[in-house]
C-alpha cells in the first residue's frame, strides 16, 4: 500500500493506492436497484476510487464491500463494508464518499458468502438516518 504524493492535491484526506476486489450495491427509494463487482484504485478515510463492471449514477447511495488485505488473528479474512454516495462516474471509473464503515469477517470464497441482497443492510439504515437528519423527523 503506497501513499499518493502530489503537491497540487487539494483533498484533505491522504489517498493510498490499493487494488482489492469489491462488491457494491446501489439503493434507490428503499430498494436495492443495482449491484456488481469491481476493483479499488485508491482509498482514503473519506472516499474510494474504483473500477466497476458498469457506470454508476452520481448521487446514488452505495454500499461497498472491499476485501481487506489484513487477517484477523492471522487466520480470518476481513472485509471493509462502507456506505456513501457516488460522487462521479465516468465510463467504469467511479469515485464515492465513505460516510460510515465497519470491518466484518469475510466468507472463505464468494460461493460461501450469503446472498448479497438481504432485507436489512447497513446501507438502508444509513440512508434512512440521513433522510431523517435532513427532514428533521425522528432520532438520527
């Protein structure tokens, strides 16, 4: 993992070049409307750039599941699950914010993983909380 030094960089967060497999889900109107796979290009505490298998709509709520290079207790694979919004998407190159994240243990292979479209996701909870905060209705 390498830092990307650039004297003309205006971003507040330092980006790190890291190529990892990822899966994504897109939520619109409380439904998962899109999903796919890709590879990260770089990541920071505030966002991630990645190549997706097709373009994504800017402004869309997105949940990313990124295969993490470190092992838990030197034996258990990890993944970073992050939610945010698509900032821009050109061709298949996507930049998204990271608004909330957590580390989880990862299945041994994609075929061992549970279905990606469960009824309750961190993405849905985050979107609903964001909507409440914007509208001023209910607890955040």
